C-alpha cells in the first residue's frame, strides 16, 4: 500500500504505533495521542510522511478540531483506525462529565466517524476500523440501561460497556453504510502486549492474578507489531471477510456477533442515546445532522 492517507487515533503506542510504523514509509500517516515525546519521535523519524497531533480524545470537544486539522493536513482521508482506550478500576470522569473509558473507546470514535462521514460520499474514508473486543462479551439483556453509563458504575465496567457498544454500533453502521463507499469494521485484538493492559490501574491482587494468567499463556500473547499484520491485510484489501462482516475475531475472521447485539431496536436506541449525549457535551459545536 502506498500514497494513501491514514489517521490513527491513539497511535503513539501499542497497536496504533506499530501500524503507523508499518505504513509511514510509503504513506502519509497522522497519529493522534496524548504522549508528546512518543508522538514527536515518530514525526521526526519520518518527516516527509509522519505527522503528530497531541490531543486527549476522551474529551469530545477536542474531536472537531482534530478532524479539521487532519483534513487541512492530508486532504482526502483514505483510512481511519481507532485504537485509543483506557482501562482502570476506580471511577474516573472526564472534565466533560463522561466516564473516561467509554468516552475514549466509544463516544469519541462515534463522533470522529460522524465528522469524517459528513463529507460528500466520494470524499469519505474508504475504511474505518475500531480496535475493540468484537464478540468477546455477551450483552446483558438490559444492556441499554447502561447508556449513558450510570454514575455508580466503575470505570472497569464502563470499559466493558464501551466494548459491547462497539459491537452494536458496528453492526448498525454496516447497515447504514450498505452500498456506500465506506466500510466499517470492529476488530477483536485478543491478547496483545500493549501499554494499555500493562499499565491498567487494577488493584494489587487482581493485577497479580492477571500477570499469572498471562505467564501461563505467554506463547499466545501477540506483540503489537504482529497484530498490526492483520490490520494491514484489511487495509490492503487482502481479507475478504472484512468486506462482508462488520465484526472480526482475533484471528481476522468475520463473525456475526451475539444475537442481542444484532437486535435492531437496541442498535437504534443506542445510536439515538449516543448522539444525544455527544451533542449535549459539544454544545454550540453540536452535530446537526447524523447519519
């Protein structure tokens, strides 16, 4: 793949950074993330093609400015890859009043997509990819009651709710985008050795247990670079399942998702509540027309 333009949200480390490193020699790549040192190191190593924008994408009011910057810098955006995430146990809300995990791994992704897809169809991204946990969790029967995330829910549960919401959203968007130029996939990363997992703020005993389990399955834990190979195959058009399935498992195979995630009524209700939540945060930047 060459001479394409790619925006990677959360690309300063982990899977996003590994993917950016693979792409940057032949393509224009903009990574967005919080780490100034890591981002600048990436941009300075390949000044002709590499670009960095320092932003905390869990803050929704920052997202419209990121999209404007990307369009001004790259023009046509060919691919968008979402890897930003946050895992912690103790509840933490952003300055905008949203639980931080779902703000990073779901709400901001929906907003980014909406803004990129607001262009005329010929100018929209060719493909949008969410690195999430597609198909890994069974949605609760009353899943929708957790959208928006209640105030008494921990950030660890908020993370899980956001991951499940990606499934509902991905399946709905596949229907909304049917016959159009953009395809959207939600990919299950599986066991990948990333800073998000290593630095997760778990209680001591739980962290010890997780480390012990990882020790037992060490041979099956992939590196970010190894996982990036699977994403590259999708971007290169070498994975046919990605063209027929919204959800992909950790081996790159298309999956249908849990039957509850395929409930169109819940999908529409999630989408409606999500757009209302995002617009309420944006205020005078609110998106007038949603797909």
